């Protein structure tokens, strides 16, 4: 049930002229989301240095990434609904404090397993801050132009954080890899102090119980799904362990659905999954994030290991993606106001797919200006549709389920991207490796690049097909009868 206070706060933002306090709240939430994106990509650049100092194997190093994804993707759904039930401000502040403490611990520990543990805890904290921050925005800005503008700015910070993580990672690793863990600490603490002042107090849900069994089943199912996906390329997709894990995942989710149908106050109202706009947005974000993470993974390996590029050089080469995302903050909401979310998502995904297809021209001596830059610019345009995806997912959702909708969308992004990346890894690992020369490595990587392009093409087709039913309805509408005056 939407509270009167929340409605009043949202109605106050019908005008785009916002108060200093409202701007401060929005920027604070944006900074926290920026940290989430930054943390994911910044650590990737530091992996070789971490492995050399702590003497970690490649399989252990990948858990510095997978551990974060495990905590983040596994608890996102629970994080969003917890904010709805217990109060968004309270959940946000606690999770942000945990994120800061885990960041500090990561910069100080000297053990590989402990470092992985801090990454898991940071992912867990982000699983609560990300959907909670989004639901704070959607419940404080009225649906329409005001919310569109706020969400455009917010999502740009998230995508920009991920894009700029490579640049910051290269700079911090040059000083020492521990700074990639320590850099977020003062930023998170400053954001925590600002949030204490700027984020308005809100009450817990006026009614509803605690669906503890549903929470346990959903969390266990998501954790096991993410764990199975990220370990499958190493142990084998057809191994007994992987197949058994997937069977267990299905059983856990089947039990979760049965519980949600029977409890009085479910953790997830299953009817929300029938919301077509939320489903379309979730499919779109899987395609955009999954293809980009897979593409960047391959590009990072090939450019650094095979072509000898430095982390900083690679970061500068991919910087146009981040710049386009930042620039889109100034116009993406206006595009949505004029054309709607569907056309923006479809067009940007088509352009992104063209960028991936152009990138397939990659060779062992790529020209930046004629080969890399055009493809990178087109891929960056794909992220311009990211705010529209968030707007589409949350439009028409009641205030008391905004956290749940945000959790569904961001779970789709994290888990979906993890699955696409795992499949990409399996594809390039199973390819024919005829040597370690740049041409041989590129031949092994090319099917992975083609797969990433195919994922975006599939997502673009889904976005385009969403318009066909409306067109068919218009085409089949009977012509109005004309009364002849004789």
C-alpha cells in the first residue's frame, strides 16, 4: 500500500525544478551505483598483479570476479523486497556501511581466500544497495518526465561506473593493486554521511508478514544458479556435478513457486512476472549486459595478452563507451518523453549489434581509427538505451513493489550476464587452439565474439517484435462507418 507521505513526495516532483535536497539525494544514490559498477570492472585490471603477489592460480583468481557476482546476483531479489518490507532508508544505509567495511578489509588482507570472502560480502551489500537505491528514486519522483529524468541520470552513473572502472583500474594498479580495493572506501563513507542527511525516512510496509521460507528458497536457488553457471566452464557443462546442480536449482525454484502461491504475504508476488513491460526490459538488459561483458572479456584478454597492450592503453581505447554513456544523461530522458521506451531500446540495440558485427573485422594489427573506434562508438550507443530499460521496467508498478521490480530487473542483468559470459567462456575454451600466436588466439576467440553479437541481435529482434502486435491491432480495426446523407 502506498503511503500518503510517499505520494506527496512523489507529487512534489511533477515539476522538473527540484530542490537542492532532492538533487543531493539523487546524486548520492548515483554515486553509490557508480561504485557498484566501478568495483566490478576495476578489479579485473588488477588480477595479474594480485595473482603474482599472493601466488594465486588462474582458477582462484577468477573467483575474485565470480565471488562478487555470486553475492550480488544471488541476493538481488531478496534485497529489493527486503527494502519494501523493512524500510528503504534503513536497508540502504546498513548495506552501504557493510560495503565500505568490506572494501577496507579487501585492501588489507594478505590471504587469497579472505580476499575472495571480502568480494562476496561486497557483492552481497551491493545486492541490497542497488535495488533499494532504484526504489528510493521511483518512490520519490513521480512517474512521467520527472522520474524519466531521474532514472536517466541514475542509470548513466551505473553504466559509467563500469565503463570507467577500466581506466581507474589501470591507474590504481600502477600505484599498487590494493588501491583498487581501498579507493571506494572514502567515497562510500562520504556517500553514507550524505545519505544519512538527504535520504528521507520511510516506514516499513504497513501490512505483510515475513516470508522466511520463500526468502531461503529463493536465495538458495539464486546462489546455486550463479555458482553453477560460473563454475560450469571449468568442471564441464555435461559433468555430473553441473547437471546435478541444475536439477537442484530447478527443485529449489519449484519449491519457491509453491510457497509463494500459498503464503498470505509472499516475498515475490508472482503476478508481477506477468507484467509485459518488466519482462521485455529484463530480456533487453540480459542481451545488452551479457553481450557487452562477454565482448569486453575477450577484448581484454586478446589485446593485453596477445597484442601486448597495457591496461591503461586498453582503457583509453574503450573510453568512448563511457563518454557516450555520460553524455546520454543530458538527453536520454527527453528521447523517452518523446518516443517512449520501446523504440529507444529497439533502435539502440540494433545499433549495438551493428557495432559488434563491425568488430568482427578484428585482425592481428587493428587500426584504432578505422576499425576499433567506429565499432566502439556503435557499441557505446547501445548503452544509451540503458535508462529506457530501467524506466520501462518500473513504469506502472505500485510503490510498495518498486523494490521488487528493481530486484527482478537487476537480477536478470547479473544472472543473465553471468550465464552469457559463462557460455562465451565455454565457447572459446572448447575452440581449436593451434598455437599462442595472435592469429591463432584470435581464431579461437572469434566464435565468442560472434556469440556476443548474436545475443544482441536476438535481443534487438525481441524489442522490435514488441511493436508488431500493436501494428496488427491497428491494421485489423474495422473502418468507421460513414453515414451517408442522401
